[in-house]
C-alpha cells in the first residue's frame, strides 16, 4: 500500500471515530435532558380557563 492510501485511511478512521464519539455524547445529553426535564402534556385551554375562574372566586 502506498503511503498516500495509508494516510487517507488513517484520516478517514479518525473522522469516523470522531463522529461516533460525538453521536454518543449527543445521545447521552438527550437522555439526561429527558430524565431531568420530562415531557408534561399540556392541558386544553378550556380546563386552564376553568381553573383560573375557580381561583378568582
């Protein structure tokens, strides 16, 4: 193998490994955000308005 091909494969390997490391890190950030900031379903506007009118009385 020529040195040019070896250098090219080395650079490509570094790039691929870098992408996998970044994607793993990004996935862990998403999991942490999902754990500490869970999704809460919003109430419909009608129920929200009823709660406001009840608390004013």
